[in-house]
């Protein structure tokens, strides 16, 4: 083995090889040390990609959320409108004045809604259709004695007022197209009040009127008038107003007069509320009694009126009532009655009845002619103005009957 | 591991001490300068990466032997598989001037036997140590040695 050993002994590592190796080792070890103390940035590749994916998903999710929210918002009722004649229905209106909910409060209401679908229609179209449908189904009396109560349910006074006016105009137009007439009574309540009404199972509009009745007679219960027609309720109120102490306001009048009275009463209420307790009429749920109470006070003391014009109207009303004597839900046949005679009954109007000397106001003639509508004709307007001019003394009972409460 | 520069640091010292040994081992298996360089870099880098684990010089040396032989044998295998024909063209770049017949014969032995011959006859290690380095059973090593001797005798007699 010696040769082998000898040969191997002759083998030496080349200098260049050694130097290369030394340099190599030093470099590698330095890199290793550096790598230990340096933050790893290996994950860069992943991040942009992940970010894009997350971004895309977020965008899709956000859009979906917006769509869902928008859809929900569109279909959420902001205010409500209660339409009562005999059938009681309530329409929910969204922010764009489109009907998004419909609800009936009695069988007649369900019948009415069953016949047509007003969803997505504008409020005006819906109300118009409802009225036409009600007419077709026979809920509007031929003598125009039916009362269509429109009650705006809203926490915003302006909105409520807009709804009232708009509906009133729409209905008037709708009725004008056809052969029928009816009386339009509008009012407004808060959503809170509406909620209470629904809890009692009665439409807010009717509930409001019953409340008014109760202000005239606290013994009245909701159940008594739960199924009554609006016109009946109004008649009942009128009857109560007629009683002594209530200013002896006669009711029975022709449609035209009733309509007139209604109009005036409505205006009167608005004016009153504007002057006195505006909030009362709007926040009925709470202070309904207060309002009535105030009205009663008004009845007893005309001086409480802050608006002379209002006073004038009130006095005029009283005068007319006095002229006509009493009548309640009288049958059309009764002279001087229209079966409605209730127009005055909107006790809310503050059945004021002090037959004091009334100075007719200009409104008289204008209201009169307007409310008369087709059936009234000239006699109406003439009687109105004449009675007004006569200055308080109910001149001619002839006035009251111009329409011939012949029914 | 703070001193990475300077000519007299531990890196220089170790490489100077063990280069010849690693070169000899490479001689037994490799024909290519590139391969030799490759072995040197890998073996010594590993060595210094594990530098703190060595207990003494003997430990270092034994470790270097084992790693160097394994690396050389790996390269040798891949060399043979890739270049079956034309092997004769691969001249020994570092050829001994007068290579004895015996050395030539050893170079013809199977890889493990070469390692064994080196460890036993050049380094003079006892069989147990060799078994440790080669990671083989002592009996296996004895058999291997017997076989190697027989082969060598045959080859030498053939060559001469």
C-alpha cells in the first residue's frame, strides 16, 4: 500500500481552490446573518392579488347591500292615508308618494280592495280608483249624502296638509266625471294616533271621527260606531250639536248646504287650529279632548275666537242652523232635511252655534258656489249670498232648502 | 460568527487545515475541476454552518470525511449515469505524474471500497471508526475490506 499512500501524499489542494472556497464561505455566511435580521418580504406576491379579490368581493357586496336597502326603502311606507266611506281602507305611501301597502279595516273595505289593486300607483291615482270603485260597488248614495273621509296619517304637518288637499281635489275631480256626488271631509292624525286606532281595530279616519263624537258625548264608545258609515257618525255629531246648550244648530239641509257647511267647517277648523292650538288637530291622539273642549268653549264664548273672520263664519253657520231647525239622520223626505243635515254635525268644526248677529263674510258666497257642484245650480249660489248679505238674521229659511233636501 | 473578514480568522485556519484531505478524497472520485470546486464549497459551507457543534478536532475531521465522501460519491454516481460513453475522454485534470499501478487499481474499485481503502490504509483508522464514518455495520466493513483486497490483488496482477 505504500505506493498508494505515497501517491495520495502528493496531492495538495490548489491555492486558487482554497481562496475561492474561503471567499464563497464568507459570502454565504454573511448572507445568512443578514437574512436573519431582515424582515421577510416574501409575501409580496400574494398581497396585491388578495387585495384585488377582496376589493372585488367588497364591491359586489356593497352593491348588493345598496340594492337591498334601496328596495327596502322604496317599499317602506312613510305616511298613510285612511279612506273611509263605509268601507275603510288605509293606503301606505312611500317617500315618492307611491302606494306600497294596502289594508282594509272591515269587510266592505276588503271587498273594495279585492276589486282592484292600487299598489305602485301614485296616491292620486289610487284614491281616484278607490272612489270610482266604491261608486261602482254602490257605496256612494245617489243623493250625494255619502261622506268620504280622507284622513292623512303623518307626523309631518306639511305632508299631512298636502295629502289632504291633494286627495280632496282628486276626489272632487273624480266625482265630477261621473254622475255621483259625495261630501269630502278631510282630516289629519299622527302616526301614533293611527297606531292606537289600529289597535282598536278601527281605521284611523273613523277612529278620529268617533273621537270627535266622544268629545260631544263622553258616554259614546268606539264599539257603538265601529261599523257605522262615516255619514252616520257625522250625522250623530250633528245631532248632538243641535241639542240645547250646544248652540241649537239645526242640521237638515240640502246637500249643497251640507257641502257648504263642510267646506266652511273644514276651513274654520284649519283657521282655528292655525290660530289657537294648531298642534291639537294634528296630534290628535293625545289632545283630542282638549280640542273639543276648546271648541265647546268657543261655542259658549264667541269672543275666544282670535280670528274675526273665523268668528264670522261661525256665526253664519249658527245662523243657518238656527234657520233650519233640527234634524238628524232624517230621511230625505223630511223637508229641510237631507238626510245629511250632518254637515253641521262636524262638531269638530266647533259646532258653534251661538246665533249671534253674524256678519257674513265674503267666504260665504265663494264657498257656497264651490260646494254646490253640479246638482246645486244657481239657486244655491244665490241663496248663499243672499243669506250672507242679510246680515245674520237668517232671512229666508228658503235658503236652507235650496237644494231641496228632497233627498 | 462575527468575524467574517481578515486573513487569519477561523475560516482561513480551518480551510488551510483540511483542504488537502478533502482534495485527496475528491481525487478518488472526481475527474472534473468544476466538481471538485462544487464539493469544496458545499462541504466547507456546511462545515462552518455546524462549526459550533464540533466538540474537538477529531470530531471535525471525522465529520468532514464523511460529508466529503458522501458528496463525492453522489457526484460520482450522477456522473456515471449521465456520461456512460466517452468516459475515456474525461482526462484526469489533476493527474499524478507517476501514478502507481496500485493507485490506478484503487481508482477502479467500487466507490465504497475506495473509501474503505483510504480510511484504512491512508489514514490508518481502525475498523470501528471506519464503520462510524461510513455509517455501516462493522461486519459489513470487514467483508468489504476482504473483497477490496482480493480485487486489488487481481487488478494489480492484471496490470503488471
